[in-house]
C-alpha cells in the first residue's frame, strides 16, 4: 500500500510541477516615498517604505535594488562601455578635437564630483531588522534578515540620498534645452524576480524591467517649479500651476517649498520632471483621458506644442482602437530628457524640433504606454518586442493622423532590416540588449527588425488576423510581463496557423528570406514557373501574375509547416496551390493557360515579405518574346 501511495504522490507532484511550469505569476510592490529636492545643488534626500509580495513559488533569501544614477560616474560600467564601443551614442560624447582631426570622448569622463550622478542607501531594514547590503556599481545587493516565503509579504524601510547628474542620457539636470530636472530612474528601484530568476542588470544605458505595483510619492521642491509626473496629483488646491480646477481657490502652503503628492496605481515605474518656466496645458480626449502638456516658455516652440495637442488626442484614439483602451485617467507629454523616452503615464521628449518630428516622437513614445507600460516585456532580453511593436503601430498611427496615406508605412523599417541582414554583422534578436557588438546593430535589430516582425506577420496570417491578434494580446496580457512565446501563441489561437517556426527563425537565428523566380516557360496548356528558395528561412509564397489587359491573379503556395492556409483578400482572384515543404529548395508552379497573355510575374508584390534580394523576385515578358510563350 505504501508503494502505491508513494507512486501516487510522485505522479501528483510531477503533475503539479508541470502545471507550475506553465502557470503565470508576478511579484508585487507598494512604494511610499517622500523626497526633498535642493534646486541649488541638485541633491536630494528621501525615505522609502516598500511592501513586497512574493507571489513566486520560491523562497527568497536576498533582493536587489537598481541604483541607476551611479552610472553617471567616470568609473562606471556605462562609461567604460561608452569608451569601448566603436560607435558610441552621440548624445553622450563630445569632440575635443577638430572637424579634420576629431577626438571623440565620453562626456561622463569629464564630470566633476559636483556634476556626477549618484544614489546612495544610508539605511535599510526588513520588518524593523537592519540588513546587510553592498553597493556594486548600479546594483545594491541585499542579504535578508529573514527569507521571504512563497505568498508572504515583507516591508523594507530605507533612507537614501542622491545627486542629479548633468544631463547626459535620459535623466539629469540642466538639459541642452534648459530643462532643470528630468527625473527618471531616480530612486532605489527593486529589481524584478520572475520565472527566470532575478533581473539585476547593471545599467549601461539600455533598457529596463520593473515590478508591477502602486506608488505613493511626495516631492518637496522650490515653490516656483512646475512638475509633470507619473500618477495623479492629490493636492492640486495647494499647488496651483494650472492643476486645480478652473475657479478653484489655491491655498498654497507657506514657505519656500511646495510638496507635490502623487499616487500612481498599477505601474512599474515612476518618473517626473520639473522646471520653473514650464507652460502647462491640458486637453480632454474623446475617451475622457486628460492629456497634460508641459513645455518651456519659449516663443520658438509654442506653436508646435499647441498644434501637437489635438494630434496627441488623435493618436490616443488610434491606439485605443487598434490595441486596446488606455486604462489610466491621464497621460502627459513633457519636454525633458534627450530624444524621447517612455515612462509610466508620460513621456519625456526634447521640444525644440520640427512639428512633424514632434508628432512622430510623441506617436512612438505614446505607443509605448501599451507596448511596455501595459504589456511589460523584459526589455533587456526582448527589447525588439517593445521597440519593434511600438515602431510598427506608431508608424501606422502617424500615417493616418498626419494624412500621409502611404501604402506601406513600414518601408523605413524594411530598409533598416535590409541593411542589418546584408551587413554580415547581424546578431540574433535573442541577444541581450547590452551585448550587441555595436550600437547600430542594436538599433536595427530592436526597432527595424522588430517592426518587420509584425508587418511581415501581417503577410503570413493576413491583415485581419494580425489586427485581432493585437487586440487579444492586449486583453490577455495587459498589466503583465509577456514573453515572445506568449505573443506567438495568441497569433496561433487567433489564426489557426502553426507559427513556432516563424518565431524561431526570425528572433533566434540570423536566417534570411530569399525566394527567386528561376525561369518561366510555356509548356502546352501550362506556363511553368520555376521557383527557388535561396535563404534558410521558410515562408508561404504569394506569386502575383499580371495579364496584358491589366488584370491580376495570385497563386498562393502554403508553407507546409504552417499546416494552414492564409485567407484570400476580399476582391482578389486567388488560387491555392500545393504546399511547399522546406526540405525542397525548388518548386514548380503551373499556371493554366488562358486567353490573356502574361506580362509579369512577381513574388510578393505587397513587399511585406522581408526578402533580402528582391532583384530575383520578378519576371517580365520582353518585347521580343513570342506572345504565346507567356500563356
């Protein structure tokens, strides 16, 4: 009997472990922070109470915090990387030589002790017990006084201090456009722990990963400063600066400082910016979302920033429809940082740019409110998901909102991918964001190839199926941390196609697509088209035929490993042919003779298939050719 019971226990345990391997969980944090900023020397002090819930099945005996501002020091990893990479970020370097003899050096190297950034923890307790911890670059390693059991909560209390670095990358003080404070990645931030373990990556200027939670933050700062922030302002009647309701009396507290109190529910980051010259405008979008715009009182940019506001509302409406409803009650576009960077409930962007550029950057960063701040992928290892998906949807949105009406708004992404694929230096998209040999490879892989992943998936499963996939992805994965497999499984469920091959070849290899027309010959009642697969990556193939009278016909060759056929576009004449199995490099397509003469044949006239050599995709009938040979 004992043997039977023991066997049953083994079977049960194995079943539970199997279930656990596929069931989803995520950690949770609740932050309460009070911060006092000195705008004379840009130093600040703060307290933090953090309630951490361990929803994993693991017992945790240590935790890690990110101390991002420590990257802005001459001896940091970020600076070492900046000085060693062949193509350093131009925003973080300067030329100490001449145009003829340039000497490109890191701007971090020359920072004085008064200009560097730092973040230091002065005390840390767990449920009242003092903890042992060590600052290692941009990471704080903490040994717990008591392990955190599965399902258990623990409370950390911390005192910390920081110095805001000179504006160099995303965060900092006194930007090139005169913004006083861009406060992103400014507080000790608990690292994420998930099914892959701890993600305590050093900060060298790339991407982020964070724990979902609720933030309650109080910021004390000079009374003349205006803030834009993650979260909802809790005391507008004490603040003024355009945050109070029209006609409401402002009861400012006495003294040289005001305390701004914000609460942000269900976010994984908290960012703010401040400047005494901010203009603050608001616009209520169609869905009720309050859009905040904060920008410098500069006559040269005012018109663009005013015109940006209705366009931002249009962008919001587009994303609401094509991804899913924006769930928070406000979104802020704030001048600050460098370039553009997405944060929870807001973006920081540079403001001195053309109107088209201002809309384009806003479109991209706002789309990140969905693809990163709702579907929060681990950007360090799946950077192409947030940047690529964002590039894809923002290009489509901008195409509509700006009235460009381009047939393929993703052409720029395809060009970027073509450069990457033909460079001979491509690394797989599964490469960690910090491990690319040069910055250009990271950009092309994350942004261009990431966008093409979706645009090409439209070619593979059809436009309607892709649209439904994005909507269902939002429904099932908002406020979670999805992986590439989670997305492709949604696409499979929506379409019915088998797509593991697509995810594997596109993201984990550098295999390329190259299909060619080798020959076209008339053979009795048939025109025989010899096709060749030159690249290693398989695809279903649309062969588009044009006749002398201008009519068109598509011959669709399904990919055998998909076990599925793409629906025909409405109004398109299409014939489905036999499957093409990957193991066969060649395929003979037979086109039945008709009274109409064939004038051209092209593989994928939509150009959504990322074929790296389109020169061999087209056959055209020459004028000297016998007319009958095209039938």
